């Protein structure tokens, strides 16, 4: 039986069961469901590269994502029960992981599940004194913009003098380093190798928490601790927000859902996602504004975060770019990062036959260096292509009048920077997904939810262009 078959069998068993129905039916199905989970764990942790690749794809793409991307209580409960089993099965045979679990009094699968059940319950009172809070990041930058920035604002309002430490991608520092009392501590999540190596990222998280000695850890459903399954601090000092909406409730923005949870936990006024550049990105944004001149620019970012299902076909991308120029917009096109993205953006420009002005803040000599841009230097440039860091892109985006993007970090950056954004949102299967992951911020958001099977139809490309005003 293939790894994907095991994952499919679990998802088929859950079907449309409610939480109560899943819990009631689990005992009878447990031997079969746990056997499927064990098989997935062993495949994803295999030393055989081919077996491991199939296993990891089936585990995360075929099980973890479907259980969580529907945002249902039943899916989250089954994730807790089965991924808890998978986590214990792998950790128990890796001495370093097993030893660290024992330091948290987790000596068997039942203890791990009990820990997770307690932090999911969230009824422990908040610590009386809070001088330092650790926030494990969401791992992906787009989710951190949408969610972690809301959490930071809420924590600052409640604990005005506390230091807030975000553990995650070092690139976050340029985007949120301007928040008062916020520090970003670089921490990576392993995306390669067997499952045991991915779970070992938790050791880095646990080490960082131990080093910081916070009074409170607040986690917005972070992959660093596998959505709260792996312990990083005593349960009373940990709060877990989960991507779960009440049964039979209408889809809702995750940012709104998190903000409501924060309101109940911490009090204070509502918050929207927003960025707070560090000093370097603040100065860079001012330099871009001066260099671009007064004519309107539309920022176009066509990356898809490694998921090509989120992208339109090449003809659709060309159609959008031609349409923007026809509406009178100058275009700032993100050249992308990595071989595949560079190849795609270069191919678009070649197909259009456009002459471009290249900018580069990576130091690789792929265009004019952004550090030396002069006032009005780019005022006459109709097509500007940017290559470099996400912080550099965000600084340039802040100087634009509109943005066009896919479901990736680009649309979250725009909304959080108050730049109006039009989104070609495709690649989803659950109809609630575009609502949940819609960008939020003080910027106006135009989201066109395109059924995946219809994304090659020009009417959808035109629907996106219709949301863009004249330049």
C-alpha cells in the first residue's frame, strides 16, 4: 500500500463527521487508523529517499494539510490524535528527541497527547507578571504578516513594558523590527530530510525558549512545535491559538479570528495586520519614493511559494501585465528569487518584448544598486524589474499605488502596508480557503477567487484586471 493510500484512507474515514461523531466513532476504527498513521510515520522517516519523498508528501500534503485547511474542530482533533501518535513514534526512537521529551515529563504517547490536550484547552490563568513573551513564528512570511503582526500588537497593548521575541525567519526583522520592544531571533525550520530532522527543529525552539526564559509563550499555530504538540515550556505558561472555526460557522478571515481570540485572552481594541519597518527598510522606502517619481506604479509579484497550483498559466500572466500597461500603469515586477522564479520572470519580459530597468538589492549585480538611487532617477522608467530581498521588495512596494499578486506573501505585504491589492486567488480546494487566507490590513483588498479548474479561462484574468483602477 502506498503512503498516499494510507493518508487517503484516514481522510475518507473522517469525511464530513462532526467533532462529536469523530470522537464517538474513533474507538472502533482506532486499530486501522493508527496503523495507517504508523505506516505514514515510517515512510516519512525512511532512509530510502524515494520512500521518504512519497511518505513526506502523503503525510503533509495528504493528511496534515487536509485535516487543518478545512479549519474544522473534527479535523483538528484527528490531527491531534494521529499526528501526536506519529510524532511520538518518530521521537521515541531518536535518543536526543526522546531525552528532551523526558525533560518535559513526556515519557510515552499518552503523556504527549495529554500535554497537547491541556494546551489546546487553554484554561490555565495567565502569569501574574509578564516581562518577556516569546512568539514562535508561523514559519512562512505571509502567515507571519497576516497573523503574527496582529499578535504582536495585542501583546504590546496588554504588556506595555514587556519584551516580545519572535523566533523565526531572520528576514522578519526588516518587516517588524520597528515595533516597540520587538526582537527577532533567527530560527529555521528544516524542510528537507526525513521526518525526524523536521521534528528536530523543535529542539532549536526549545533551546531558544530555555535561553530566553520567558514568562509566557504565545504560539499562533506554529509549525516549529507542530501546532502545539511538542512542549517548549510548562503548560501554564503557554497559550496556543488554533486555526479552527466553530462547527457550522461561516468562513472567516484567520486574522479576524486570531484577533477575536486575542481580545478574549488579552483584552484591548481590535487590530489589523500591519508592518513596522526597521530603520534600514524605512530609509529604503523613502529612497524608493523619491526615485520613482510621481507617476503611478503597480507592484506585480507572481511568486507562488513553491505551489504552482496557485499560479495562472503563462498566458494569464502575460494578459495581466499587458492589461496593466493598457490602463496606464508603470509596472514594478518582482524578478523573484531562485532559479525557477528568475526563469519565469525573465521569460515573461522576453515574451512581452519590453525593455526594462533592473534594480538589485542583493549585491549580485543584476541591476542598479538600490542604495545609491537618486531622486527622480526612475521617474521615466515604465517597466522596473526588482531583484533582491523580501525587505527590499516590501520597501519598494510601500512606494507603489497598487499591487497585483497571487496567494503568497506579496498580497499580505500589500494589505499590511495599506497598498490597494488585486489578487488572483486560485489553487484552492476548500471554498473557505480564500476567505480564511484573504489579506487584511488598512489597504483595500480586491480578491478574485478563481476555481482551479477554470484558471485558464480569460474571463477570470479580466475579472482581476477589472479591480485595478486606471493608472
